[in-house]
């Protein structure tokens, strides 16, 4: 069965339409509702730097054989 040019165009156009009809509005809606990167200014904070996590304790030390 031969493939026609319009079917090939529809195959390429389908994901583009899906992206701009579903994914883009969903992303814009999420950005409008909340701030995913926490970029808003907080007057109560003294610093915006996050403290590093505490290093884990080492359970045992291993030595190489001589």
C-alpha cells in the first residue's frame, strides 16, 4: 500500500498539534498557579542561600592491603 504525502504530513503535524494544544497550556497554567523555582521575594528571610546538607556518617573505614 503506497503512502501519500498528506499522510506523511499528518504524521508530522500530529505531535506538533498535541504539544501546542496540551503541553504548552498545561505548562503555562502551572507557572501561573505556583512558582516552581521559588523566585518570589520573601521579606522575612535574611539570606536566600540554602545551607548544605549534613554529610553522612561513614559506617566503616576500609584500608587497602599492602
